[in-house]
C-alpha cells in the first residue's frame, strides 16, 4: 500500500502523525503547521524581505491560505462525521 493510500484510508493515524500541538505559556495550546506549510510561509517571508512582493500582499496571501486551510479542514471533518453516521 502506498503512503498516500495509507493516509487516505486511515485519517485518524494521519492526524496523529502530522497534527502536532505545543503548549505556549501565555497563548495556551497552539497547532504547529506541517513542514510543507512552514516552507510556504517562509518563502512568502523571504519574498517580502527581498521586496519581490510588498509585505501587505504577503500578509493577505498568508491570511487567505490560512482561511482556505481552515475551511477545507472543516469540510473534511463534516464529511468524516457524515460517513461515520451512515
């Protein structure tokens, strides 16, 4: 079984593997993004630091990306709950 197929058939295991949370004293429990997302955000930061793109544009792109991830994870959760109920 391929790695991708294993992740699609065992979503709970994938969440445990990639869903890391860290306890921050003043903020509480904070989710740590996956390495590919960290690289994406770092790339945007480098582009803004080198003034290839303006920093407000980098912030808007990052906010849109975070909102899209949040929305898609909510859809996936709803789909999983519906499949469990069926």
